[in-house]
């Protein structure tokens, strides 16, 4: 149950991270502000890592299973520090090459993310604070992401493309017996929440999710009995009918949740605009595709993304090697204690 609670807290509100910042003693606060890294003329402190970790987790994503071990939790902290180091390296490089986005471009980028969720600025800021994130910290990470994307595009991937020959080889390797798609059949369980939901309502959602997962042991076969129980009858879960969907048509959030799922399990929780969602997985199957050209273009995009990630890793290693980077933080124990996972 402890592992489940950690996963739920991460998905619902990152509550295991942000609230802990307010309970550190004065001596702890002084200690935690040690230098984590120096990049060119700028300093990244350990408290910067803690402050921006909730935003990083929400935007970049984190496998909840990594919260189950000390090694996994430490790796998340390492990832955040690496991101902040790369952000400073790329910022300095962009300034030197006059490639920094303008303030108007940055605000347009921020607005596009907010508008995609159909939220006003006030609603968006409120939703962030409900998840333990200050809007200023969110904007700081998003600015870094925009610079990162621009620099990688301009200096690492401007000429990257996938040839027809590469695509043909990949199609033959993936589909030796003809092109097929992976289809998933599942039931969607929804516990409604809105951007205006209060903290008590979010905490009640956490409790309701824990009750369902413990009452079913995470098995779809136990769902009907659970909903007939007293706890199930008093809950506000909405259970949909089974649906079958081509995996590639699902929202990326669902795709990630179902990627390693087994039939008969309940996966989640997922925090969406509609509330808290669980996926009761019934099965998977391969079906012949109706439009081969559509599949080819999807595979081409996946190949492009894979090559882009490879170019990005090589580029970041190169520019970091060309910059002054003094990473001082080696013992992550203090940060892990402050986060109180």
C-alpha cells in the first residue's frame, strides 16, 4: 500500500514533493542550499532541484514504479539536476549565438499549452497550485524547454530525415507477415475532478482511488464485486463499457499507461482534465491495418523520433563538454530526505 500511495500522490498532486518544502527546519533549509552545480557563471543549488522537481515530473513524466525504490527515486533527482545543467548550458549558448526566443515567442508558447487545455490563465494557475506547483516555476521550466527545442532543431536536427530505404527496411522488420496494428480493449473508470476542485476534493479522490485499488487488488475480475460492495456503492466512480481502440489513436498518456500492461489488470491512476482515471485492461490483439500508407507515415515518424533522441543525446554531451560545468552534488541523500517520499 505504501508503494501505491506514492504512485497516487505523484499522479494526483505531486503531494509527496511540494508540501515537504514547507516543513524543513531553519538548519535544514540552510544546509539544503548548498551548490549542486556551477554552469559557466551561474549556480544551481540543491533547493533549485527540489523546487523544480514537481514541474519536471509533471511535464516530462516519470514512471511511478521508480518511486518504489531508493535507486529509482535518486535517479529522478539526478534527471532533474541533469535537465537544469543542460538548460543553463543551452541558455548560455543561445545567448552567445543570438538564438534566444523573444519574450513574445515565449508567451505565445505558454499560451498554446494553456489553450490546448481550454483553460484561462486564472484556471491554469489554480490547477498548477493544486498540484504543488508555483506558476513561476512552471514558466521557468517551459522557458528552458523552448530554448532546448530551438537549439536542438537549429544545431543538431535541422537536416534530419528518414529515407524511403530506411522506412522500407523497418516495415519489413516490423511486419514480416503484413502490416498490423495493436488494439487495446479496456474499460475507463472516471472519478470526476475539475480545475476548480478544492484540496479536500483532491484528497477524497486519492482516498477513493486507494479504496478501489486495494478492494480489487488491481484486478479487473474483482471490479463488479467491488462496485456491489458498500465501499463501491458509496463511491462516485463512473465505469464505462468496454471499448477497443487502436493503440496509436490513444492520447500519449494512455499509450504510456498501456505500453507494459497485462490483460486483467487495472492501470493508473492518470490525472487528466476530466479527473482521475483508471484503465481496466481486458486484452490486446493485432489487427490488419486498413491504410498501409498511414502506417508507413506513423512508422516514419517513430523512426524520426528515435533518431532525434539519438542526435539530441549526442548534441547535449558535446555542448556540455564544450562548456564549464562543475557538478558538485554527489550525495543525494539530503535531497531525498527533504522530499520525504
